[in-house]
């Protein structure tokens, strides 16, 4: 399930970069250039974090039904006459 979420976030970051980069002017003087540089930095950090989480997330193992602990019968020791 987490892999799907990481992939979705990565695709959203890519879409934001695709639409945002042509409109940003990093070389502009003053606050506009500072905003553009900060926006790009945060967008790339977000994309890098999601990519790292997607690639290095632990693989989920599927446990057979007979090996799952909550499905096994529990044997309760019974004490009669104590």
C-alpha cells in the first residue's frame, strides 16, 4: 500500500515541476528569484524523499495462512480439581 502512495506523491511532484519550472525565473532580482529558488529546492527535496522511500521501502512478505499466528488454534492448559 505504501508503494502506491510513494509513487502517487512522486508523480504529483513531477507534475508540479513540469508545470512550475517554465513559469519560475530563478535569475530574477529580489523576492521573486528567492521564491523561485526556494520553491525549486523544496520541490526537488520532496521528489527525492519520495523516490528514496519508494526505492528503499521494505518488501512485504506474504505469510501463508497456516503460518499466521492468529489463525492457529490455541491450546489452553486446563486444571481440574486444583
